C-alpha cells in the first residue's frame, strides 16, 4: 500500500536533504490522493528526479481545488519554475486553457499534463458510460494533439500509455452498451 513512507523511500536515496524538504512541503500541501498518484507516475514511470517537477506534480491542481494555496505562496515556497508549471496546468481561468498549454507548455509541462490525464483515465472504475465517453473524446481530440508533435522520449512513451488506457476504456464502453 502506498503511503508517505513508501513515497519518500523512492526519493531519499538520490535526493539531497534540501530538495527532499521541498518535496515534503509540497506533499503536505497535496490534499488529494490524485496529486500523489500523479507524482508517483512522474517518478516511477518516467524516472523524473527533479524536485521542481515532483513538487509541481504534487501541486498541479492546487490553484483550482484549494482557496488557501495561491501562486504567490507556491512561488515563495518553491520558486518561479514550480509556480509557472502549476499556473500553466491550472484551469484558472478555464477560458484559454488548451491554448495556454499549446503556446507555453514545454515538454515538462506536457509530461505533467499527460501524467494527470493518465491517472484520471486509470481512475474511472466507477464512472458512468457518459463520463467515460466524454473523457475518451476529450483525450483523443484535444489532448493527444498536444503531445503528437513532441519527440521527447518521455512524451512518446506517455502517448503509448494513454493510448492503451483509451483502448481499455473503449472496450469498457462497448461492454456497457451491450449489457
């Protein structure tokens, strides 16, 4: 079972104490398991060892989901880069979100967005057929194009993993419709 101890066991062998402390603070600020699962995907599946990326993964929904965490607090605690990534991944404001990702999203931002979507797709065990269809359609038509022209080996791997999840969800939808 995943917990705080197992989360940090994967980081402490290689991460200096000052960087580990930053991740610990972000971990404490991460209010939902989804945030921790995204960070674990970033670390375990994509081999990310940069504390800034791990903190951004742990905080990626914080501006949308909590009133107490602001860009100013994130920048003060974790620096400009973490704040930039979290702001780009935030749907605040919702208008122009995809365009911001297209315009300003580098490989790191797009990797985190993909890990977020991968966890969302994997977590739809009790979702309705309608919601699953909405997520599949959005992933295929809106998000996959964001990653399609990126040749970063991690993004290429991410596209494969998301593609496999989409196949599983389409099979689940077919089963739901036939039942």
